[in-house]
C-alpha cells in the first residue's frame, strides 16, 4: 500500500489524510506531527519514487530542483517560521491585553483614591461644624473673665463671687 504513494502525494496530503493512511499501515499517528508522519511515509516509499522531483503548485521554482528530502526540509522550516510568527503575534496581543488591564487597574485605583479623599473631606467638614443645640466647648480664658478680681484685703467677697460662678 505504501508503494502506491509518491513523494508528491505525501507532501500534498492534509494532516487528516496522512493520519488515516498511516493508521491503515498499522502505525499509531496520535502522537505524531504532520512532519513526523510525512517523514515516516517518505522512508516507506520506494527510493526511486522518493528521489523524483516533487511539483507543488505555488512553490518557488528553486524548490522543485531540490531533492524530496530537501523540499520537505524547506517546508518544515517554512512552517516553523510561520508558527514562530503566529507565536509572536499571540505574545504581542497578550502584552496589549496586560497593558489594558494595568491601565484599567490604575484608573480604578485613582477613582478609589479620589473617593477616599472625598470621604476624608466630608468627615473633616462634619467634625468642624458644631451641632445646633449642643453645649459650646469650655474655654478657660472666657471663664476667667467672669471671676471677680482678687483682693487680699477682701478675700471673703472673692469667695462669694466664686461660689456664684456658673459651673
């Protein structure tokens, strides 16, 4: 069954077709990549068929002059570069998402800090305003003005005035 395939067929088959073909040959393709399957199948193909030039539409002209093994290696390298590019694009998107998250967190932090400062101002204003109907705070300098002047010759008058002083 492997002899009916050519190197061209192996290189142009999809991953699913390759997996089905390999499983028909008795090999388990589950843990194999597409390139592993292609390499394995190329080893099974008759040497004369594998050595023939492979024509794949849309490939550069210099590739058709290479041996099938070199062509396969060319496409492996090309696929590796495409995967690396896709990986770099994903990483760039992830960095952008991280920056957006950080910006959102910073905005939320500033918003919370502003709210906290507003609450602090409200509390400080509430503490500065005296409650209507509440007794004013005791001030010693005002209370001293209400006491009679002390006179050493008339101490009794001072004490009577002191007793009249409101508490």
